[in-house]
């Protein structure tokens, strides 16, 4: 068993244990392997170990990996800040964008998504901790952006994503994740068919699962530190 295979198995075991501990349905939490900054060989090891979904933050870096791994056919998620001049390549090569945080990007992705591909799956990124240094839409502005995205034929709104301010205490972690969960549930009450709550990483995935995450984004615990 390779190092990455062993670490991937350990992360899956952590997810399964958290599902059991917090009375979540077994298998209801998806694992996104955050592969930004990792070499192609590491992604191949993860693919060989059965990992299907990968998250990338830099379009140029990701395109080389996408081209090289066509034999593995992974599902690619764009999870980083998206620049206007990168929307065309992201719209053409990714299945998901989890970091949508403004209307102008949504309009460009909708216009640039190739007609022969399924609608681009998107999550609205929420700045749930109100950090000036973080991207993401303010919670109060989520409904307006969601309404606009839902009306775009080449996009499909799937849920919300956030990267709360890092804290070590369970209670503080849980409070931030609960705020995102409450916003997610409010949007569902408003009639949006959301099914994805993307939150939690290597250090806090258990807390995120306790708060209702349906997808956790894990990099370091699988691959080690980025190169």
C-alpha cells in the first residue's frame, strides 16, 4: 500500500466514523481530494486508490492535470478564487465551480459553458466569518445571487461552500459551520433544490460533518504539504 493510498484510507475512515458518531447516513458525506500544488504522480496514486473527485484552485496548473488524467476520468472541481480571464477555461474543463461569489463571474461562466457539456454545477462561496481577506459573498447577499444563478440555463445551483476562520476549539468551529448550515436550510425553504453543503477540511472535517456537511475538502491529510 502506498503512502497516499494509506492516508486516503485513513481519511475515509475518519469520515465514516464521524458519520456514525453524529448519526449521519453512512456514505452521505462526499470526499473531495484537494490536489492543488500536488504532482501528477500523487493524483494518479489517489485515482488508483479509488478517489474520483479532485479540487483545484489554479486554472493553468489544473489544465495540465486534466489533460494528463483523461484515462482516469476524474470529476474536477474548481475551488479557488476565480479571475475573469480564467472563466472560459474553467467553464470548458471543470464539472463544478465551488467558489462562485459574484454575478459577473456567473454570467461569464454561463455564457462560456460549451453547449455539448452538461450544465456547470456551482456552489456559492459564502464569507461566513466576515473576514476582509477572504473571498465569498456576504450571507445577506446570498439570496439575490442564488436567484440570478438559478435563472441561468448553463449553470445548476447545487449548494453553498465556505472556508471559516481557522479556530481550534470544537465549539467555535461548530458555530461557524452551523451558520452556513442555517443559511443552506433557509435557501432550501425558499425553494432552491440545494443538495451540497461544502465545508470542512483536514483539521476540522469531523466538526463539519457534525454540523451537516455533505462534502469535505481534504488535501494535507491525503497528500501531505503542498510542494
